[in-house]
């Protein structure tokens, strides 16, 4: 059974005239008649009774008409949905973002992407690296934006976006205020506020130990805004990616000797085909020119 046969059948049902039905379907009457005869052969009985200039549905025709109307309607709806999907109309795009990535760096890009693709509904979910990668592999996230000091494996394709330095965040009046930079060794004796989700936590801890910088863990939190607010309140200091600041007034200086830099990357599943919405986002973020590295805040 072909869709065009159903369309011809429904046209005759509406007009009860083979000639007008053929005109409506933009085909010749013999072509329409042959298509309906093939449909009757497949269904095993006559669908119409033609008496001189009168055409009537048979009992079989009455029986199958509602079902064929549903088939045709559902098929047309599927075609409409598919065309909208391919044109990115009402398309969903699920993005995973590592929770230590600050929003300020991405807001401009996301605003321009939304303006250029108003039919794409973007969903952002924050999480740690391991859970984001799980959701990417499972397909619940289409794209993941993250940074990792370790390789992510063969299944994940990684494309660098930009780099950012780590800084030391501290409150007003702190001894670091008079310095242009903070060598790792100067962290010795500081009250440290630990960002639990920091993917560089082990690396930074080992770096401090190797430079004889012994810090005291005062508080731990998975909330970036809480840690930064506690720093601002004078409860300690913390390491922070330079574009991750979300609390106004926080003072920072670059961490040096050695410098610590992380690379923010776009992660997708290697070999997985992109939907039109995902393909559009990937193309846009590849073209995007990220602003040059910003100067670290001073006051």
C-alpha cells in the first residue's frame, strides 16, 4: 500500500467523482483509477460502486476510510515534524557545562547563537566532569563543554575553545593585595577554601606541596558562589580560573612559578552523527572568536 494510493482514495471519498478527484490530485483519471484498483486488489474488495454518473463508497470503503484517514494524517504530520526538525524549528539542544566554568565568557556567544537560531531550544546542565561525560556517552547531553587535566578517552572528541589561567582569589586587605602576582610558594600558611568540583584540585594540591606551601583547609563546598562569597567575607583564599568569577568585588592575582593554565574544550562523541541543531551549534562555536585573555582584576 502506497501513500499516493491512500491520497487518491481519500480524494474520491471527498468528491465522489473520479474526474474531479484526479484534477484535485493533479493526475490523469486513468492513473488515479489504476491506483485505486491496485489498492482494492490489496485490500481484497471493491472500495467504490460506480453507477453511471454516481459514485458511492462500498461497505468495505466505509470500513477502511477512517483508518486510511488516520494513516494519511499521521504520515503528513510526521513529514511536517521532520521538515521542522531539519530546519531547526522547535529543536532541542542539550548542552552539559562543567560547573567550574564561569558564565560570563559564554553569554555573548549564546545570545548571538539564539538570535541566529530562534527555533532551537537550548538546555544547559551543570555538573562535574565524570557525570557530564556519562551523559554525553549515554546521549542525554548532545554536547559537553569542559576542561580536564587528563585524557578523556577514544570515544570522546575534544576541540579546544580557549585557555584561561588560574588565579588566587582573596579579600580586601589581604597581603596579596600589594603583589602583581602570587608565586605558589607564597600560599604557605593560608586558610584555603576548597572548591570540591575543581578538576585541578589534586594537581594544585600536589603543586603546593612540592613548593613547600602548606595550606589549611578551612571550608569545602561544591558551590562556586558560596566559596567566592566566603573569600570576599575574609574567611580564606582560593584558586580560581580567571573567567570563573561570579561574585563582584573579589580580588585576584595570577598564580605563577609555575603558571597554571587550563584549556576549555568542546566535547562530542567521536563518530556520532549530529542532528541539525547540534551541527549548527558546533559550526557556530567553531567559528566564534573568543576575546583575548583578559587582564586579571586589580583594585
